[in-house]
């Protein structure tokens, strides 16, 4: 099948390689401004045509699609919404690969929200592209379990490893007859893209919520806090909270056989953190090297 592919990520790359190995002809489409993303994820050096265009309204894009005559248009982690003028160029179907449950998690931040919400199972959903983001009928669901210790980094790595199996299932759908009309989505929830301001830890939240946030951020844009006027990154917190002191306030630190953080409902052990220009430390080592005293605090503002 001739496939016009829009997207860039390690997951995109491995999906594309799997489709090629399954015998499909893949051509890549990318806005010129996003060329650094293709280079970052190793998509520019592969053996496939790359078509560049200015933006999604560029008439040259439609002209190239007319020449390619794609049977399938496929979007896999793409930063732009494909307009109907593009999707209708697909002779068979225009689909999106969405690595999060639908309709429960409609978002561009597909690596973040399943972990931030504390899900124990996620899925990759392949659905029809429509004018409304992530609302099209779902053709294929590929469920997988999320581990308690999952981080954004391990989640993206696991999805890369799962890419051949997911594309094999898509291949079966594409080659065993007409593509199904798909499962209509019910009313769901849309979550925003991740912003810099969202990385700051809210110490009023309960321990489990803070732990989910830390795991969902690590390692690509770690959860942040301020300590003595400088930004530090929290990479890991423990799973066994301690009792909350009656006279403590959110964000307060306790040094007692390790480093503990006061949050909304418990003391949370801080096990791995980083200080720019100084290094990555265990909580205990950080408390020792920086002479942290109980009663000092982290803050959630820049």
C-alpha cells in the first residue's frame, strides 16, 4: 500500500520501518520548519522519499499528494492538524496513531497524561482523522499494561519496542478486506499540551499525585521546584510515604535518614534529584552536600 506519513518521533521512525518491512511503500511529508525534528529522530537519513512544504495550507503539498496518489495517509506524532483538503487525498483512508486511550485521553501530550493520571493500563488507538482532534472512529486498539515505576522515558522506549507489533496489526486490517468503519467514540476528555509552567510541583497535592507527576515528566522535561533561589529537578520519589507532621507546611523538607518532602497528605521520600551545574544526587547525598536542614522548603514558583 502507498502510504503518505506525517510525523516525527522515535515511535514514528520504528512504525515507519515496520511498515516498510511489511511491504508498504512509505513517503514522508514534513513542514520545512520541522526539519530539525526529522533529523533529531533519525528520519532524514532513511531510505525513503521526503517531501517538504511550507505549512498545511501550502498548495504545493496538495500537488505532491496528487502525484504520489497515496492509498493511506497516516499521522504518527505530528505537531499539526491535517486539514480535510489533505486527508481527502487518501484513496482508502486517513488514520492517526494515538498512543493513549480514546476517548478518555485526547491530547498531544500522549507520553505524559497516562502516567500523570496514574493509569495502570494504556493503549495505542488507531482512528480515522476528522476535523476534530482525536474524535474519529477507532479502527484498532492495542492495549498494554503500565508498570508502577513507569516514567515518560520508559514508556516511550516500550512503545518503540511495541511499534512492530502495532504496525503488524494495522497491516492485517489494511490487507484483509475493507477497513472497518470503526468504533464511534463516546464523550471523552481533552487534556492540554504540556507547558513549561506545568512542570512545577504543586506540594499541596497528595503524595500519589506528586509521584505520578514526577514519573510522567522524567527524564525529558523533569518536574521542577525552587530551592534556595535556584531551580532543581526532581527525578524520583519513593513509594512508601511517611506520616505527616502536625506542624508542617507543603513543600517543607525533613532530613531524617534520607530526604523527605511534605506534601498534601504525607511525607514523601525524595530519592533522586538534579542540581544544574552540580550533578545528580540521591536525596540523602543532596542533603549532606548542600547542608540541608529540616524546616527548609521547596517552592513551586519561578
